[in-house]
């Protein structure tokens, strides 16, 4: 993850408007997802975050964190 963040400026030349997390169930990778999103929030403070989840891994901790990070969330039906 550190290498990804270090090289991000080589791939993205201006602040994105939105960053969306999806693919499989993102919260399976909570130990990567959380610090990645926090680092991206620090780098891009005004970006809109969204996540698509099936909801199976949601906990009170994750819901509170999503709220505090100002995420929007969509629930998939698959």
C-alpha cells in the first residue's frame, strides 16, 4: 500500500472528485481498506468517497467509521 500511495502522484495529476471502493466485498479487506481510505482522505481532503457492499461485513465500528469519513454507501443485492 505504501508503494501505491507513494506513486499515486505519477498516475493522478489533479485531485479527483470521487473515489469509489468496490469489487467483491470491500470490507473483507478492512485492514487494508481502512488505512488506505484514511491516507487518501489526508491526501485529498475534499474528495467524495463511496463504497459498494453487500452489507454482510458491516459492524457498528465500520458504520461509525464510514459516517466519520463522510462515505456514501450503496448496498448490492448479489
